C-alpha cells in the first residue's frame, strides 16, 4: 500500500482491525456496566433510580462505553505507520525490531488490565454482592413478592451466564495477547495461526452471544416465540387464554419495582 494518509488509514482501520476490536471492547464494557446495574438495583434501589433510570445518565453511560472502547485503541493512531516497502508497521518496540520494547509492554499491559482484568473483577464482585443480598432478603419475602424474587434471581442468573461466557470467550485471546506482550509467541506458525483464528472466532461469538442471552432469558420473548410457533403449526391464530395468566417475570420487574419507568 502507498505510504500516504489513505494508506495509513487502511493500515489502522483494516489491517489492524480497529473497528472489530472497538466492537469487542464495547461489548465487554457494556456487560460490565450491566452487572453493575444489576447489583445496584438489588442493593441500592434509590441510587439505581437516580442514575440508571435517568435518561441523561443513561446516554452518558452509553457514550462513556463507546469512548472507552475507542480509547483503548487510540495507540494505533499514533504508532501504526506504512514503511517504504508498503507494509504496516508499529513504532512500538526497540529500534532493531528484534524484540518488544518497554513502551509496547506498558501499552499491552494497560489494554490487558482495562479490557480483561478490570471487567472480570467488576463482574465477579457485582455477582457476589447481588447474590449475598438476595440470600439475605429471601427470608423476608412473602408469597406476594414471589414474582419479584423470581425476577431478581433471573437477573442474577443472567449475570452469572455473562461471567461464564466472558471467561470462556475472552480468556484464550487474552492469554495469547499476554504471551505476545512479553515476546513469547508460539514458535510453530501453523499452530499460532490456528490459535489466532480460534480466539478471534470466540471473540465474534461473544459479541453475538450477549444479545442472544438477554433475548432468550426474557420470558416475554419466549412467549412471543410460542405464539408464532402455535400459529405456524395450527395454521390459524393461537389461543391466547394462557397469556393473561402468565405472571410478568422479566427482569424489567426490577426496574418497575424500583420506580424506574421508560
């Protein structure tokens, strides 16, 4: 590619897959925020109402998520260049290029901490705080609050699934990334290519898995699927006598009970 501004843009956006990594990190920060929201809804209802139910704060949180996702990739705009041979190279590292420099290690450890260690700690802590409060309040719940209790347990169940999916899908890539950080790449090219493609596949699955998790765990969505299935199999409108009797057990009950309205 030509050593021009357009070539550098191609190098940053396409060769380094910046947009792909921004979407991955935005998904990670989003799930981290959702785990904090769930813990706040259970432990601090008033704070939840004042922050997460406020449209201005929600917009600010959304913008902050994308800002952090872009921020963790800004080093490409300062370090990636097109050399005289038309290849993308990074200015991070020592002058000989034989090993990774201290500046590259600092940047790599920063990204590793912000996009893996921090979200993992936050999600596990949020899950622990939410689970302990639910266990403490369980004895105080009467039968009239059983629907709310089920909704709360559903929320914590989804958070737990998020932690498991995050660990399974993100950890392989982060381990490879940490090895590269200290110049410990896999010596066998074929094996390295296989591992590299596999961890990118897991990352893509992670981005797609989150909407699926939150959709499938929503009883109202499953109810809609059942209606559609009934109409397809019967060839007519499905009976809906059971719809009105179904209790609203979605995670939105938490938002309603805490005074959060759309």
